[in-house]
């Protein structure tokens, strides 16, 4: 079970990295300084990017390789969780 907790922690940390890159790309302040509404918007944008990653991968090229890499890593972590 500790593997599951470790992977879940990594998944959450990766989500936060994705959200931070999205906020930065939008010209917003660091996540810890955002209002509740701004944070919710960024979380929704991050969830959308995660859910639609394979379909929007070409559109992500303009966001740079960082977001693409983080999304790929996020999905790899999720796959590892499912394999437990």
C-alpha cells in the first residue's frame, strides 16, 4: 500500500507542477498567491489539459516542451497507479 501512497503523492505534485506552468503561461502570479477563483480556473485548465492531453498535444507545442513533458509524466504516474 505504501507504493500507492507514494505514487498518489507524486501524482498530486505533478498536477501542481502542471498548474504552475499553466498559470505562468497565462502571466499569473505563483499558485500560492492566486485568489480562490483564479486557482479554481487554473485547476480546471490543468484538468482539461490532463484529460485531453493526447488530443491537444499538437496545440501544446506553443506552450513549450515543459508542459508536454509534465503531462506525459503525469500520465505515466497514473498508469503506474493503475498497475498496482
